């Protein structure tokens, strides 16, 4: 149940994906790194610049300086101009100073070599000075620093977004490698290690089911998903009193970057029954998984997220009765405790795996996932299919 709709980003064939990595991820990493470094440098310099200009405005003295040299410095593709004057002036108390000072274009245009200009300086630090009729509060570098950090932060938050269709295809195919696994590994789990989840939801739902005759089997973690995706899913398993209906519930909280992309926390409750004809009837509120087609042997109904036990269980019971009525001689399989539960889940995953290996991701499924998003479905589906074929030929 928890195997559908899971994202996986761990590459298994680095040689095949080298070009995608070089053109996508590494460029993003470089841009983020440069943005962070440049932002910090601009912030430090900008803070000093603003602090010095505030001191000059509050406590500065003014004198007359002589212009010794002028420079119009042009840089960058946009030919940005920075104007400098070299001036010589005598503070009231101290030695003659001869700094190179950045000035506005107006001051630069009116200055002449050998001419005089007003100089504002701090008595205790004459090197901290400005040239011009008045002291300007300078915060340009501070703004540049903030802009660089915001840009780097934006790239960092949306780092998971693919750079192009090829990278998107690569990520989608990676996720499907998890769905195509024929078996998942599980391990016993302790609720104390999942305090970030709504454990009250687990207990509340368990008590509700136990009042209906269900019994607790185990708390488990899907080790395969944790190892391949970094996502930790804490599952609570229960079994009906007649041993024919398996129940699983879990609370999934997406990571920060996924939340920024629109993913929301979800609390999933599901019921499953295995039949002697090898088929399964599945009823849950994992709405997102409903965007994926189910194998013919798995009759799955995904109700809206938030649908409670009071609606899910009766719906499942009706669907079980409908399957039995339509298949005379078929009976529900009795589940022999946790070992039987795991056997049934392994069989269901085997069916899903074979189905996914055979059909991949259909265009109809991709359209359902892309609904409301600006995605070129045809080109993306072609890229996914081409990459799957290329990887299949390389095996």
C-alpha cells in the first residue's frame, strides 16, 4: 500500500546520467554556492559602508580637498560605471590624507584635476570620508547582498525541481525503480522514534478499529523506502477478527523542499482483502495513489484524503461482497498473523512490480499527475519512454 506514489532520487547508473547531472544539478549547486558567498561578502561590505556613512552624517567634519586624479571604471557585460576621485586634504588635527574615493556621477562630471571639492571625514578616522556637497547614506552593497542571498535561497528551496524534460524523465524513472521492486524489506518500529508524527492519530484509529473487533499486529517501518528515498514511513498493522481484512495506517509528512513544491502531510488508512483467486480488493484514502493505474488483479478504490474509518470500512465491505458475488467459488484468504500479513503484502507487491515493469508510466497517468501544471506531457512522456528503453538495452 505504501509503495505507490513514492519518490526516489538515488541514481543507480551514474555513467548513463552524467550528462544530465553536469547540465542540471552541478550548475544549480554552483549557482547556489556563488550566490551564498557573494551575498555574504556584499552583506559584510555593505554593512560597513552603511555604518561608515551613518557615522559621517552624524559626526563628520567638512573641509576642502584638491582633486589629483579621476577614474571612470567600466566593468561587466552591461558596462557598469564606477567613478573614483583621488583627493588630497588636510584634517583639522592630523597629517595630510590622500585617499581614492568612490563618488557619484554628478560629482565626477563636475570635478576637474587640480580643482577643489568638499570632503567630509571623521576626525578620529579621516580615511573614512566622502567627496561631494553632502553625505550620502550608502546601502547599495547591502541590497546586493540581500538580493544574492534571496536568489541562492530560492534556488536551494526549489533545487528538487528538474532543470529540463530529460532531468524530469530521469527522476520519474528513478521513482519507478522503487515501484518495480518485487519485494520490500520491513523492520519492527518503535513509535518513540517517530515523535514528529501525529501518534495520537495512530492510537485513536487503533482504538476505533479494536472496538470493531480488529486486533493489533505490529508497528513497522519500510526499510527499503528509507534506504532508497530517505523517507521514513511508520506503519501500524491490524487484522480483522475473522482474519480476512488487513488494515494499515500511517502519517506521512513531506520534507521541507517537497512542502514548498505543494506536497502536504497526509494520514492514510486502508483496508485490503486477499482472495483465493489471487486477486486483492483495496480500499483506502491515499488519494494521490489513485492517479496511478492498478494491475487487473488489484481492484483498488482511492477515496479522498481525510475520509475516515466510518466511510472506508463499509465501502470496503461492500466491495468485498461484490467481488465474491461476481466470482462464485472464490473465498477470502485467512491471514495467519503477522507472517501471513507479510506474505499477502509481498504477493501484492510482486503483482504491482510485474505490472509496472510491463507498462511503465502511461501517458494517461502522467496527464493526471500534471493536471493544472504547465507540463508538456507528450514530450515528457517521450523522454521517459526513451530513457527506459535506453536503460533496458544497457542491461
